[in-house]
C-alpha cells in the first residue's frame, strides 16, 4: 500500500535570543491510508511542533529547517503559500491543541463551518450549505440546531465535536488531532474519541492523535510513536509498544503507569527532560537512562528495526544483536 503521508528528516527550531530550540530534530515516520497513529511524549517533547509543521502553521520565531512532508506524493514544504492554503482542511486538517477554546465567540457554528467552504471556493446554495452542515453535525452526533448556536452556548464536549465536524468538512486524507480531549472529563473524553474513530472510519482518512492519556491511546491508535526531546525514539504497533517496548524511555514510561486504564503519563519517568537549547551529545536520553554506556554519550542512535514494523533508536539494540550473533 502506498503511504498517504511520508515525513522525512523533519527539523523545526524556534530561534530564541538564547539560541535555537531544537523542538523537532530529524523526525521521520510514515502514515498509511486509514491508519491511526498515536504520538505520545512528555510535555515539551515537540508533539505540537510536529503537528504545526505538517500543516506549515509554524510562526516565527519557529522555522522548519529541513526535511520533507509528502502528502499523497506531493512535498508540502515545496508548495507556495497559496497552494498550501488550498491543501489545508481539504487534504490535511488539524484539530489544534486548545482549538475548542479558540472558536470565534461572536460567530455562530453555521458561519464557522461555512468559512471552510468559502475559503476553498466551494459554491453552495444556502439550502445545500444548510444540508451539508446538518449532515456534518449529524456525523459527530450533534443535532442540526447546533448550527444556530454560539460557541459559549456549547458544552466542552459539544465544542470539541464541532471542531471535529469542521476538520472533516472537506473530507481530508489526514486529520491531526492534538490532545483533542484533554480538557474534558473522562466520560466525555471517551465518547468524543469514539466519535472521532467512527467518522475517521466513515471517511477513510488517516489520523495522527497526539496525547498524554495512555488508556485512550491504547484504545484508539493502531500504531504509536514516542517522542523524547524533539526526537522520535520509538515507533511500532500499539500492542508491541505497550507489551514489549524497546527503548529504555518507553520502558520506563510503561513501568511508571499504574494501569493502562486512563493513566496520564505526565507523572512519569524520573529526572528532568533536557534543555533543548543545548541538548546532550549522543543519545538525548542518556543522562536519564539506567543502561547508558560510553557510546550513548557520543553517538546519536538512529531508528532501527527491532521487530517487524517496530523501530527504536537505541544502541542497546546493536549490543543485543552482538550477543545473539
Ligand atoms: N514560540 C516558541 N518559542 C520558543 N520555544 C518554543 C516555542 N513554542 C514551543 N517552544 C519549545 O519547543 C519545544 C516543543 O514544544 P511543543 O509545544 O511542540 O511540545 P509538546 O510536546 O506539544 O508539549 P505539550 O505536551 O505540553 O503540548 C518546547 O521545549 C517548547 O518550550
Ligand atoms: Mg502540545
């Protein structure tokens, strides 16, 4: 199967007066049509920066330094601003972190949704538009009358459903949902995630779900990527990541979870994440890694196969191979 999204060696830095913050550092991964890819990692590890980079929504002092982001074969990083604007929403849509609280408060849901059609020069009669909006709201489990409401009249769960309805309104191939439910209570979270999953399956788009909640992640994702200090340190099928994590960071993360059921990872692993202005040499995780040896302090580990479809960036994999040989 041809991948729908291929991210290669993506680096995005924030240029601060104290120097460049390497928020995303040579990240590569591939997404297949219909796949649900979960991106996890502690706060500040670069998850939102990846999301914003894929949509080219990084604002100064942030800057995409290098890499490629191929959506259906087209490198988004090579498009003009206007071409990119056309891709957004139509081909790749973002439910951004905090989106539900940034809905324009003086605009009714109807107009928020019509903006998407208008920005993509989709000409609809008012009747057609009304029907489409009702259908989209229906898909996310909301009655058509929600179109008449202002954001402040909606509960948190309803707002998030509206954000999802907007994201799917033009049938994108890829949807990125950045912590879409972290502000909601657990029951509402689960329902919203079920809705996201249902619409994703209906329209056949691939989803990148960014999150902290391992319970939700285990339920939603089929493939998981683990970010640490701007690097993708492990990725693989969700069951393998949970049952047989290969990177010591992921192992510690899994050990620190009291149970998989709705546990937040933010309490997590002992020690502090590195300063991204001056990341440690070698493996970024080595100062916190219980297994670090000499090579880890000088050599940057590359992602390598640990099992079928399962990659990790850790020198221990080479050592294991040597022992096995
Ligand atoms: N505008 C900015 N200027 C300077 N540094 C920034 C800026 N925005 C983000 N950063 C830094 O980039 C790094 C990655 O941030 P990012 O928001 O991508 O992390 P995250 O994984 O999404 O975290 P969270 O889980 O808290 O949402 C962090 O170290 C952050 O401090
Ligand atoms: Mg974030």
